[in-house]
C-alpha cells in the first residue's frame, strides 16, 4: 500500500495552532478548520499535541481507542513500518468525515512521549492526508519547536485582553521571527476581536510589527454551545458570524477566497477595526 512505502512522498500540508497564552481558541479554531477542510472534500487528520491536557476529543465528543502513546509504543517495536492510520479515531457529522490522532489519555504516557516519535507520526500522516492540523500548547517546548519547523503554515493565535497577554504575544512573534521562517508561514490571527477591551488594536499591531492576517469575532454562546454539542460551528445548520469567519480563514489558506486586498477591505468594512485604522 502507498502508506507503507518508505519512499512515498510526504505531501500533506501541515497547519499548526500555536499561541503564547492559554485559552485563546487554538483547539476551537483547529477543530473548525479541520471540519471545514473535510467538508470541502480534503482528506484531513486533526492531531492533538496538547499531550497532557488535550481537548480535541472533548470538543468533538470522541472516545479515542488508541492515542499517540500507542503509536510511540508500536514504533519502538516496529519502527517506521508502523501504520499510524491504524491509531486514528474517526469523526463524522452530517456526512463530513475526518480523522483524529488523539493525545495520550494518561499523564504518565504524555510525560513519556519523545518528540522524535511525534515528528515521525506527522511525517507518516503527510503520506496519507491532504491536510494535517496540529493543535499545540502555548509554550516554546522541544515538541512545539519541532512542529513549528515542519509546519507549512503556523496559525499564531492571540487575543487582546490584558497587558501580559500582549507582552507574551510580542515575545512569541519576535521569537518566531528569529526562527527565520518564510514570511508567509506565520499567520497572526486575532480571536475574540470584539470582546470588550480598552487596548487599541492599532497599538497592538504596531507593537507586534505585524498586521493581523485574519480576525475572528467573539461569540461565547456559539463557541460554548458547539463544544457542548460536539459539533464545530462550520458544520452547524444555522449560520453564525464566527462560523463564517472560520470558513473564510480556511478559504484564505486554501486560496479560494477573495484576493488578500479584497479580504482586507471586507475585514475592515465589517468591524470596528476600520475605525482604528483610519
Ligand atoms: N471566538 C470566540 N468567541 C468566544 N469564545 C471563544 C472563541 N474562541 C474560543 N472561545 C472559548 O474560549 C475558550 C478557550 O478556547 P480553546 O480551548 O479553543 O483555547 P486554547 O487556546 O485551545 O486553550 P488551551 O491553551 O487551554 O489549550 C473555550 O471556552 C471556547 O469556547
Ligand atoms: Mg487547547
């Protein structure tokens, strides 16, 4: 089989979700982007590399039978002939399917994961999937740095709430710049954009030296209902502004959205951001 062939090309696009603060929406955005890409017909695997406190399976109401810990154990015996696709948990809603590589279910298993196995697992998944989306934690750990390296796109998520969050976003952005990635690789995404804050977005962008690539609105009710139901917003029957903004983010990643200039114009037209830019 193609997946078993050592020489098979690793073509899958890797999108990581990273931040320098917790609870900024990495898992919610990752689940929604995976769903939207799958809805569009791509072969998608969503990977939970928040090893100790992963939420992907909670957010999708999945009970994983096998996890990354099983992949590592098997790779330690079988090496690269281990079939990572045998360790995935399927998600399905309304005819949309994708796969999930779950994080370990026990803390000691999470603690014992070595990042080399995580890298090898992702490389394997790249042979079978069009998109591999990786949910991560908010720290520059060895695992996360390895994932940032092999990413096609890093979604660096931030929220603008308190000064320390912004300070840490700045440290994160500066650190990502020192890694010398291609400029297009890092996409700075603002989540919960219209939540109440006294901090001006223009000031934040100036501090970060980078405009926000995309802006997602705040909708606590829609976000928490979708988690309660295990149905990502982009798959919900009722349209909602946050779900639409998430779909637009996917469209921009897959290049079938409006041109960047049009998208920027739309973004500025549709929110209070425009006032801050004028
Ligand atoms: N745009 C949004 N509007 C309102 N609430 C949101 C939005 N995005 C995420 N949330 C809520 O914020 C909380 C944190 O989201 P999530 O778990 O995705 O963040 P995270 O960055 O993965 O957190 P952690 O660092 O703990 O893994 C959740 O309760 C979620 O419902
Ligand atoms: Mg998370």
